C-alpha cells in the first residue's frame, strides 16, 4: 500500500514495527518522526493493541488539523477508544480493507470507510489509490462493516474445512467430493481451499492467527447472535495453538484433517 502511494506521486514517510526499506519513501525512526508535519496519517497494524501503542507514541508529534485514517481490522469498539485518545483538533476516519497481498499490490482492495463527510472528502483520493472505496457511514461504520464481512467469509472457509474432515472420516473419495462441491453455490469458497488441500499451504497471505483475531473481534459482545462465528473462531484459535498460527488461512483445512 505504501508503494502504491509512492507510485501515485505522494510524498510518503513510513514507519514499520519491523524495519523495512521502501524505495521512494522516507523511512522514519519512530512513530513520532513518521507523523511530524504530515497532513494525513495512515495506520495499518495487526490488532487494536498495536494501533493504540503506535498512535500513543505518535501523539506528541501529531500536527493539529491532520487526519488519521485507521485501516487495520480492529472493530468499532477500538475505533471509539482511539477517537478518545486523539486530540479534538485531529480528524479521524476508519477505513479497513478487504483483500490481502495481491489486491494490495495491484490496487484492487475494497476500502470500507466510515467518518464525517468532510473528513472522507479529505482522504477520498488517497484511499482510491488502494482500490474501490465504499463510504459506508459515520465513524465506526467501516470497522463494523469489516468485521461483519469477515464473519461470513472466514466462517464459510472454516465450515468447508470441517466438512472436508467429516467427509474424510466417512471414507468419501476426496476428489469426487471436491468435484461435486465444485458444482454447488459454495464453489467460490472451495476454490480458496482446494490448492492447499491438494498441494499444501501456500505462502502466507493472511494468517490463521489473524483470522482468529478477526473472529474474536466479531464475537465480542454479540451474545448468542454469532454462534456459528464463535465456533469458527474457536476452530481457528485451536489451529493457531497447534502450530498453524503463521500459516495461510487455507491451512485450516489441513489442521482439521489432522484432528
């Protein structure tokens, strides 16, 4: 995403928790150095704690009148905590994305943005560098939309992985099973899992651990309304604890076949 901003002609300063070189961008030594003098600040980190830690470190240097665009998947409750953390004179938009490494590289992410109209207008052109921007409501709406969408996507993949393990326990012919499922409405989800089932997990694009985190966010405070999502969350957490945490999400199929 940073590289796309550089390619689009923006002046970019980056800071990463693990040092990385970004050709065309200035690499800052600290979060405070990264935001000093910036008009627009983007955060993209793994979880709510990481975002809060980094923004807290950046606070002394945040320019009055700047705009923070939070693009991590951290849920609407964390968005409200961050708004309370930031000074009133700093504007705030939440804009998490749908898609991982490949769509980020090609500019085909779906950006789900929430915020006041005047703040969305300030960052609309920058967000469009990343892909298709969907302005979904006031502050917190983007974060809420992201966890709702991920509830469906991730749970569907876990369900199919569990179903494959079930079919295997019945001694069903795996190739025939996959072929038949491929003719049904779940075919698109199956095609995400099939390469891992047949050839092993690919290079990690979105990890089992991050998927478990997303479903934990999606089930916080949901009571009994997210029972299937909670079950998928627990399956992912178990897989992460069993050594699959850093593997690609599709490796959940292999984890469940081994249980």
